[in-house]
């Protein structure tokens, strides 16, 4: 059984975004820490914004693999974007829409938060996830 997504008619709809996500009964929740463009050696691996989005997604996938989970098991994600503006959000949406080998990440409940900076200078995006696991 997979995560159930509910999008009431009274709330806005966007591709790749869900208003409500409900984990299947009997599943536990795992909380994936904020993932960025840092590699396992704590080095920033990308400078451009779209490249950092992709590297952060790749790191989320590594975490999901460690949980024997897939993107379809993600219940909620929070995104922190340095210097968030309408233009930066559009850049994020474009990168997100093709983040899984040209395919969009599955819809889930999410929040996008603009921040002044992240933990290390040079990081532009961070994403955390809540995942339903066995």
C-alpha cells in the first residue's frame, strides 16, 4: 500500500505538490535530515542552483535507498532555498520537475521556505523528508 494523497478542491493544485499525504496504516515514519549538495566527504559538489537541487535530490535518494524506500514512500518534504524569489522558485520548480532521470519527483505534501543562508556558505538549497517505511 502506498502513501495516499488528498488535494481538496478548495485548495490550490500544482504539479509535484500535494496538500495532504497520509501514510499507510502500520508504517513507521523515518525523518531524513536536510540534504544538500554536500558529498560524503562534506565537500560542496555543485555551484549552480539547478545542479545543487539535483545533488540534494541524489542525496535524498541515497537516504531512501538506505531505508529500502522509494520516492513514492515520501510523505512530506521541506525545502529551504537561499534568496528565494519568484524567479528562484521557478528555477527550483524546473529542476525539481526533472530530478529523477528526467521525471518529476512524486507528489507529496511539502513546504518551500526562503532563507538568508544555510549551514555552509555556498549552499543554495536544502531538503528534508519524512518517509513511510516498514
